[in-house]
C-alpha cells in the first residue's frame, strides 16, 4: 500500500504541474444557489477537454447543478467555501447505462460522473452537497403509503441520484472535500483500480429526516484502494464492498472481486449500519484491512452479509487496532433481502476464511454473532486480544472453527459457544 500511495502521489503531482485551471466564474458561471447552471458548467468541462485537459476550479460560492460529466484529462477542484449543490429535480439527472445494487442497469446519473477517465481527481476544501432532503421525504412518504397497503418499498422505486459515480477510472484521488447530503449512495466506484480517498468528510443525516441508503463509500469490482484519514457518517454502510449478486453473479463479466483494500486512521460515526460491510452485493472480497480506526457507532465494526442465493467468498480480512464504541464487534448472519433463486434448483453457499480481528478495545452492546446459512463454511477465523465492555453481554457463534484468544467481555474470558458441540 505504501508503494501504491507513492505511485499515486507521483502521478497526481506530475499531472497538477501540467494542468491548466478553468475557474467557473471566468467562463460566465454565476455564484447563485438558486439558478440551475448544469449546461454552463458542463461547457467549461467540455472546453477543458478540447484544450487538452485541466482542472475545473469551483471558487467560493454555491453553484446549483444537475448531472455533470467529467471528460478525459479533466479534474475537479473545490476551493475553500466552494459548493456544488445538486438539483432536487430528478429530471436534471438523465437515465444512462449504470450500475446499481449489484446489477448493470440503466439508472439516473449522479451529480458528479466520470466514465473511463484515468487520473481523475476531486480535491480541495470545498463541498459537494447532494441537497437530498426532497428525495428522502419522497422515499419515506412512499414507504409509509406502501406499508398501509401491506407492500414493501425498494430503494429503486423512488428515483434519486447518487452523489458521485465513477466507472472504469484508474488512478483516482479524492482528497479533501466534504461530500454530504446525498439523495442515495454517496461515493460509488465501479471497475476502478488504484484509488486513494483521503482527508474527506462523508456525511448524511439521521435527523430530522433520515437519508436512506446513503452509503459513504461503495467499492464495486475495485482493486488497490487506500482510504485514510476520513470521517464517515452516513445513514447506512461506511465502507461497503460490492461486486454482484444472484445465482449466476460469478459467471457474468460485469461482476467481480474487490481486492487489496486498506482502510486506516478513519473515524466511523453514529449514523452507520456497519463500519466495514461485505455485502449484500458481494461475490468475492480478498485482502481487506481495516486498522488504526475509531468507531462511534451503534452498528457492527465488521459486518458480513451471507446471501443464500449467491455464491460468496470472503477471505483474508483483518480488523486491527480499533477503539471507541459500537453495537458489536462482528455481525455475520444470513441476509435474505430480495432473496431470489431465479427459478433454478441450486443451493448457493458462502465461504469465509482467514479472518482476524485483533487488538480491539471498545464499548459495545454485545460481542456479536457469527452465524450463516446451512451450507456456508468457515475456516481460520480468529478473535485475538479483544476487550469489550458490553451493555448487553452476549456472543453467539455456531462454528467451532472460530478461535478466541484473550477475548474478554466485562472482565470475563469469552469462550466460543460452539466449542464442544
């Protein structure tokens, strides 16, 4: 990871020396939070590409926009006090080929988009604000109506854009900005490699209106990722690993692994449903490390969602040197939301192996649960030097293969309940 960071730093340092700055207000874009300026901003991006590339610089002020598409050779820089604010009209976000919930579909463009833009970056001390309140209200109102009818409401039924969607972009850097109030997922990276996300604040509220499914960072078929020194506090997952779902997910070329991910020196806030989450759309995750982090959340530190309709492999995962408070240290159990065997007579299963949780000292509700579907397998899973002060002491584990070494809860040594079965 150190080598990767050095390579990225060299690449972006060299690129910044060559890039020309295109300051929005130099090209007729107004500092006006009420005037939609999608077309005017896009013209600046297109001009930068035509001129051979450059940074699109957002000066101090608020600029209202719909979907923006960054082109090869361009980058986004937000100066202190700058804000790109998303439109709350879905008509300003076109339906285009995209990726959502582990499937390749047509979906609404994000506020910030880049397709096949290698070396793309979003930098600076400014803000990308999704202005999601209207979308959140629409979601909860529809859900309330459906409940009265005895029906459910899925995420895709209320049309709402993501904040950032980057597809097929290598050598990415997101460094410095605040990403907030996304109508849907906040930062979604698909088929991207060599990624650095640093010094970012990624937030969405729980009150007065919850921002449903506003995942902070979704890594979808990505590799060689370094996330560090960030604050993540959205109303769903913190760092979520994706890659596909369904009986045939592993056979489809648009799906794949998430591998070689390092998350360090980050703080996970109270709105999250999981700090590090694998699933619910993940077929293979390997070489994942979370270390030297703080948690301040009522959810799980490590969450593994085991889908009974998808073949899954979760392997070589380490969680080390974590302090703070959380709901539980580990939450591994079946995940049956939208279960669908697609009419096939098969019984998919998950494989969980080489998992280490080490040097964790937290206050929590309970140590957690390690369970799964009947055919799931567990190999070489260990909790070592884990100290928890639990308000509702408990630990459930159905696998004797799980080893506990120097694990204490409220001062008492914890043993695996599955031992001796």
